[in-house]
């Protein structure tokens, strides 16, 4: 049976009226078949969209994020750059970065007010520091794994997971420790005085540690410290590295209050700081597209932390929203 384009020929005994009637009936049949095909296709597309993210959205016309796996994260609220999470006094909260809302918390015993949080590179597991140690959380099933004992959990100031997903690196008042997430063994990687934050390049070969008024490169294979990056507008608190690995961003709290300083890691050159209103900056994350950043500030008064998104190229603020009062300024975004 043809759908379109085939002429309908008359039989030897048909009149003109019979021919016209039969052609009209054939056209109606073709239209019904076409409608069935169109409706079936649309239904399939709608179900595919719901399976991926819960809503049917048109295909993006922009460039894809550099990392993969963002929309496949389960248990969180998928945004334009993956799922995001923050810690609270009872556990971790999924964050919808598009709508500025939080989801149902995953409770973590003894997490405390400033639980340090990190995500595995595949976005499926979160790791949080609690009074019981390093706690893995399956974000798909929202279940907690057995804690990995770590020395003085309350002394840990930051944590990052290696790109291979097998090692966590934490900063504490003694230096930098590595934690084998498979065996649970803890090793002192390098000693230094009170580092505040750590980030790793996408290659997994180099970490950058903030301490006092410097950013220090650390070779993770040899454990050798490189020449510190110092200069104007560097009073680092937290540090983030772009998905390309070419730039680092450090938050400042003493020299330029409420600002973020970009650093070209290849040339070690320090760019002019980006001013961010809203109070002291306590966390900073770069989205997987490399163009958008999220800053967590602490406003005055009885309000929770504020999350501000801004464009790194134009240095302009996009939007801001407030987190619940009992949340800590520890924001992580999946790839």
C-alpha cells in the first residue's frame, strides 16, 4: 500500500463519481496513517526526554559541556551543568541551579555544620566528612556506605577526588593527605602549615594547594612542591580549576574583599580580580562548560548562604538565590 504519490486508477466498470469517491476514501486512509506515525514519533520523543531528565526539553543549540555524564546523575536535581549538592546540619541537599531550589536531604549522622563535601568524577557518588570519618554516599539509591576512618575529621578543610575516582585528597592543619577509597588507607602526602584548599587538574597529575598568600603546585606522583604562585590580589581561601586545566580561580578574603582572582597556570600570570558582591566568599565552583561559575557568599543577617552565578568571560552576574539557613557554604557540581 502506498502512502503518497501513487495514482488511483479506475476499474473498467466504474463511473466518474465512483472513481472520485474511491480516491477520496484513499486520501483519508493515507492521512490517518500519517497521523498515527506522527503521534507515535512524538510520544517516543517525550518518553525519551522523561527518561533522561524528567522533562521533555528541546535539543540545545549551544556547545556541549566538556565533561560527560552530567544529565545521567541520579538522586540530584539535574541542571544545565549537572547535579549540584550542598551540605547542611543534617546531611547533603540536592540543589537545582536553574530554579534556585533544594531537594529532599540525604541524612548523614554527625555531619556537623561545616561538613566537607566532594563528588566522584562520574557524579554517582558523593563523599562527605563527618564525625565518623569519610562517608561515601550512593546518589542513585541515597544510601550511605561504611565510613573510612580518617585522623581528626574536624580538622579537614577541603577535599577533592582524583579523576580516576580511586583517591581522595584532603587538606588539614598538618598538610595534604591522600585517602585510598578502595582500601581505606590514609597517607600523608606532604607536610605544610595549614593549607586551606586543594584542587586537581583534569589530567590528575598536579594539585594546587592554597596556603597563606600563595598557590602552590604539587606533583602527585613525586610529592614534590613547585614554586609558589604569589603576587598582587592573591590572598587565597578556596581554589577551583577550569575544566580545560588552563586556569585556576582563587577566592580572596584579605587583600581584595569579596573577589575571585583568575590565574593562568601555564604562564603563572595573575589576572585582575573579579568582584563579587554579597559578603565573604566561602566557596567557588566552575561549571563543566568552563564559562559559568558559582560563588557561595555569606550575607549579613539571619539568612542562609547565597549562590551567585556569573559569566567568566564578561565578568557579569547572571543571577543569585539563597540557600536554607542551616546549609553550609560547601557547593559541589557534578561533571
